[in-house]
């Protein structure tokens, strides 16, 4: 499973439907910001993102799903 260190719109757009990306982030604020980016972007690109936060390990797993 690919791992990235920053949630970006570009990274989320380039995901295939059904793909999962794990982001290793510096803190809980970055996790919350990453989720906000994903949820905001899903409306403009016509998909759904599912996000799983792991605050103990500072990771965010994002799955791209069809509408």
C-alpha cells in the first residue's frame, strides 16, 4: 500500500477508484486537514472518499470509492 507524507488534491485526483492511500502525517491537525481536503474534493471530482484516522500513529488512510 503506497504511503505519502502530505494529503494533496493532486494525490487524491490521481487515485484510481478502489485504491487506498496511507498518509503518514506529523500530527492530528494534519489528519483533520487531510480529511477536510478529501471530503471537499469529492464533490468536484464525482467520487466518494472514505477516511480512517489513526491518531496514535499519526496516519490517515483514504479510500476512493465510486458514487
